[in-house]
């Protein structure tokens, strides 16, 4: 009797330990299941840009509540096909305008493919207009020529090798709607005062790493940015002709020129939107040696053409879609 009475507390202690162990394992299992569910709900955003759910995309009833895509391209027909195939699935797109500056007209096979793609992706009584904006001269200024009979106020300027998920694009559009006088985009850059020539009012073009390090920017590049359609007319007809000539001659800096135009008119900084970029092409002119020096020269040349006044306004604001964050 005495032995059994001594073993009883030990057995009770062991049972309690077993119960605690079971509870811990159960809690861990619940955490694993919860993590799996959270991951699954965000898988479409993490795995790629082709799996957006139409139910989550914003729907618009009138053209003024949608936007036009202005896509620059040059002899990369496969990339153009891939980009058009994607963007025609985005519910906010009203029209797509392809800036065509190649010496030969678009091949019939390319036109047929794009028209078929537009037709296949048009649904819910939404028919996207596809138009080639033809140009005789090969100039980077062509991407900002004024477009006649445009039905939308908003333009999303993008290169043919840059892809964004539709949900990311729709979020950026809502940001632009709250700041329609300025540029709203995904690729920020900055201008810095050249400390070595500070008294002379010289500037240095700051690339991505300077933005990352300081959190400050004054431009969003037009390779992926929203702006008001009125700026096409201002760029074409009212921006100093010497700047357009400079862009044509040097085949560079049309995006900086547009940033100057918008900042000069609005007096406001751009808005940087956080979004994942899928670059489906090879490196462009930014990958060439001396790129930063050439861009710095553009900035200083344009400042001179604006009478020595720097119109760009720095900002530290970033727009983030909190629906796609685990914590915020």
C-alpha cells in the first residue's frame, strides 16, 4: 500500500507532462496550418504575374475611370507579344497604344496576333482598343507625342520588356487618382547637388542605390509610370524645343525630360509606388558604361534650359498596398 501511494504522485506528474506535450504539439500543428493557409492565399502574388484573380481586380464602368497604356517598343516583337498578352487581361485598361518608330510597318503576322489576343481577352462587355502610333522619325521623343481622340485622362507609360501584376497596376492607378497632377510610378531616381561644384549649381543623377540608401527621390521613370494625358501635349508643343533636340541627338533622357515637365507644371513631387517588377528583356542603355555621367549631363543641361531653375521636388513618401503585406 505504501509503495503504491508513493508512485501515485509520480504518475500524476507524468500524466501532466504528457498533457502539456500534447497541448504544445497541438498548438504547433495549428500554427503550421495557419501559416499554410496564409501562404496559399498569397500564392498568386508570390508566384508570378499571370495568376491575378479577376474577382480582386478593380472594375470601372466608364473610360474616365480607366487608363490607357502607352508602350514603347523597338524590334522586340516577341517581348511585345508577351506584354500585350498580359496587359489585355487587366480590367482597368481602356486602350493600348504602341509607339512604333521602326523603319518598316508592323508585320501582318504581328498585327493579327495582337488583334486576336485583344479579342480573346476582352470580356464582360469590355473591349480594349489597340492602336499603333506610327512615326516616320526614330526618336525617343516619339513615346510622348500627343495622342488624338484619347478617351482617358490617365496614361500608364511602360516599356515593352516590363511586366506588372494587374493588381499592382490597379493599385498604382488608384494612387494616381488621388494625385493626378503628378507622376506615379515604380522606378524612383534622385538628383543630388554636386558637392564639388555646389557653388556652380551643378547636379548629379542618383540611381537606384542612392534612393535605397537615403529613402529620397525626385523622379519616377517613365518606363513604368502613370501621368495625366495633358502632359503629352505639353511635352510635344510647350517644352523647350532644345530639350527635344537634345533627346533625339543623344538618344537618352526623355524620361528625365518628362519628369521636368510634370514637376514644372504641378510644382509637386512624384509618388513612388512599391511593386514587384518583372523585367522580361535584356539590359538596356542603363547597363552601358558611363550611364550615370550621361544622365547627370542631361539633368544639368535641362536645368539650364529652364532658366537655371531646378523644377524637381524631392520626396520620401512611398505608397504601399497593405493588402499584400503580412504585417503592417
